[in-house]
């Protein structure tokens, strides 16, 4: 009885609300809520529906002494439908205020979802501006595979270092890294690789600290209150998981490649000597990659070397890969640089397409060795077939455990098959079509999908069309087949 009475009241209230809404909008309801998630196969709540971001302007003021971040994110986006509300991904941190088109907007938090309700519905096609003021201590996020991402504290530097460091202790710093979903720990956004945008990231830190991010350093300004502001600009589209913010007492060196691309390296003091060899060859690696893969897709390059042990992995953050400790192995630098073409410029449509990132970057390592008189790509391929660890120490890994285009879960998107069997898929194509067609395919793929997104289906169709070969057996056995191919 009470339930039925409540239902009648609810229906009456809904009808009244619809009548008011219809009257206010000239007879049509303008907007509906945007989806809270893009239904990615492995991270269904990542990203948001109803809009695409054009630009992020992030103003981050960070205090290494207490780990507090005070920030404003200004997001410029385009509505893909009429929107009565939309979501942003944000983990932790306190939201202090939100505005849309300059007007205060109602908002609420549920888990990692920040739901924003503009004062007026947004129309389909409308370009709108969202401003979010927020702050607190950014958190570290644990991946499904146990790795850490998000905002991670680092150590390094002499005792009594830059102002703001803990009294009598080493200088504290931090790094923001995002693969796959850690970027929401330090800024709100549409955190899925299918929504790429340009970025301006401004970092304000105590004097004596360096603050490094993606793209070009536009300015470095002493604010007059014991702090320095670093303004970074990324003019090319970037997936949010590739954004980074690094704070610490880094040693910065600059230069240029032979083709004129500016190089900006930031190295933790304790890692400078061990990093020198590999980083000295970075310009050479860039020129080699340009010859193999086509013109470099960005306006600057370089590397960030964190204190040893800050992370358990290296990451291809756009234009400036992050290394945890000195990258003493050249192939690691080659791998992350190759990602600038494959993964960063040509980004995956979903996390299921990760082999298009990692397979290409791993194959780049094999090509670098081949072109420098080391083991050939064919020798690497055969070594993995036979488990010859003298050629590659990972050759006896479980590289055939699952199809690279179909990891069995989110915790496997960085598994051995994604990297090594992914590279073997590429070598099988090379075996089938020959060197001329294969390298034309690689360069064409990077050029035709430059600054875009692509799926596995996009690649298989493109490879067949561009090479003129029927590659169905390669796809059936190596890319999608179960069990270890032979």
C-alpha cells in the first residue's frame, strides 16, 4: 500500500518536472546525462560519454614538504549530445568548486566519478568550458597487476636541499604517471585513451626544485614568494595516461637532434653518471627511429630519470619518457622512444589494443639490434620459438600464454604475450610480405593514423590492404589463436 502510494507521487512529481522542463526549453528536453564510463573491455568505468575534450589547462601548485597539491583544471570540451549532466574521472582529492561556462555548477562525488550539472543544459555540438578547483594529497593507485601509478612520492638530493624539503632530510619529490588509469589521481578528466587533447600544464614548486612535464617549456618564472612556476605546453593531442608531472632536484640538460628536434633531459642527481651513456645516444636513436618509422610526430623529445626504485617500470610519457633509475640498457630507451610513434601518436582505441603499443615497441628493440650488427629480428623470433635465453633472457617466458589481441583480463594487458608475441606477429607479417612491403606498412601505419586512435581491427584491415597479401593465417594463429604457436 505505501509502496503504491509512493509510486503515484513519484509519477506525479516526474510529470510536473517534465512540464516545467518542456516549458523552459520551448517544447523539447535539451539534454540527458552523459554516460559514466565508456565500457572499455577491461576498464568499463574509465572515461565518460557525451563529450570529447579539446584541451586541458592544469595549474598545479605542489608543496613537497607536506605533499599537498592545490590545483585548478580548466577543461575545454565539445558536447556530442545534449547534456543535462556529465562526469569527470577523479580519484581522491577534495573538489572545492566547479563552474561550467563561467556559471557555478552543482556537483557530487561517487567513487571516482565527479558528476557535474551545468546551470543550463549543454546543446549538442556546443563547445564548453569546465573549471574545477580541487586539492589535497594525491594518492597512489595500485594496478590490477600490482604495479603502482597515480601520484608517487620520490626521494633524492642532499640533506638540507631546496627550500620546502623536510628539515634535515633529503629533498622530497613526486611523479605523476597514469597508465592505465592513474592520471585521475592528480587531475579530473575524461581518462580513456580514445579521448585525446592538447595540454598546458603549469607547475609551481619551491625555489630549487625542477618541475618537468610533457612538451615544450614555455616559461620559467620566479613568483617572488620563494616559488618557481614552470609552464609546459603540448600542442599535439595526448591521451591522459601519457601526461606526467615530475617534481624534484633534477639536473637538466638540453640539446638538439641532428634534424633539429629539441632535447630536454631531467635526471635525478644520483643517476646522472649511470644514465650518461644511454642518454648520450638518444639523439642518434631518434634519427634512426625517424628513418625506420617516419617523421617524428612531436616537437620535442627527451627523458626523465627518477631516483632508483621510484617505480617498477619505465613509461612512455609523451615526448619525455620516464625511467625509474638510470636506463643503462639502450634497448629500454629505444623501446620508450618507439612508443612516441606507436602508442602516443597512434594511440589505442581501447585497452584491449595494447599489443599495438607494446608489440611495435618491442619489435623496435629487435630492429635496433639488427641495424647495429647485433642479433637480427629473425634471430630474436627463433629464440622465442626455441626458448634460447642466450639471445633474449625473456625467450623462455610464457609469451604464448594468451592471444596478444585478447588478454584474459585487465591484469594481463602488460603481460608477456602483449609484448613478445605481439612483436612476433609483426615479424610473421614481415616473413609473409617481405622487407620492402613490411617497412612501407610500418611507416604508412604511423603516418596515416598520426595523432589518432586505432584498433586491432583497423590494423589488420590496413595491413591486408597496404601489403596486398592475405594475412588471415597470421591473424588466426598468432594474433587471436589460443595456445603457443609454432
